């Protein structure tokens, strides 16, 4: 059986890729065809995450064992076949290609093609240019600061916080008469 995946990026609106890969292929083979399709090098740490319908990350499949605790299952790309985790159309994944900044592609298994097999995965559709593989630290910090500022503006906090220097003297009147020692 062949799986068809679609990749998109939240950084570049007109970017997408479609990948066809045999269901018995490894996550490492999927990683390699993705990196080849976007022109990235293969020397950076990366991981796949299985996601729920709201894109919350669940199970992780890593490039190498990073020494996690022994009570956790560790899934390594080279040793893990896609069909061990991909069970139905609509399955969502996140492919983190830049660990330092948590940048990733969002993936969805769009179609199962039964009765077909592929010896090598292929990119069947390329649209747009991918985001840069690496983001300069200064640019990343600016993006984080801008996102944090936007979130604070959206929160519109209209509450008095501890340490507020504005106070109503009527609120504290009467305290000087109380005996706190006894």
C-alpha cells in the first residue's frame, strides 16, 4: 500500500509538497524524501510527532536515541515503519526540522492507495519555496518578541496585579488599628 502525504508550512503560505511512499517504508525514508524535496541538508537533528486532530503532539519518532528514561518507549526513524503508526487517512504529523527554534512542517496523510507499492518514495508535487532551513538567532528572537507582544495585546488584561502602585487609601484604612501580634 502507498501513503500520500501533504506537507505545508505556517511560515510560507504558498508552500506545499506531496509525497508518495510505501506504507512499509521507514520514517527515515520519509524524512529523507522530505528533506530532498525542499533542498535541506541532512545533518540536523529532527523528529516526527504524531498529532491529534488539534495538532497537539503525542508520540515522537526521533532520528537518534537522545538518552530518554528507560520507562519511555523510544522510536527511532530508521527502525520504525510508517504502518506501525499511520493507520488511517487524515492522520496528522508534525515534522520538526529545526530543533533549536521548533520550526516544523505540518503533514497529513491524505490518501491510502491499496494494491500499489513503491521501492523508493517520491515527491509528486512541489508548490512554492520552502522556508529557510535555518533562521538566524536574531531574526528568531524578533519573531518570538513580536508574537509575545501580539499575544499580550490580544489578552487585554484589565485587572490589578500584585505590586500595583495605584491603590485606594480607603481599602487599607482600619488596618493600623488592628493588633497583628496577638
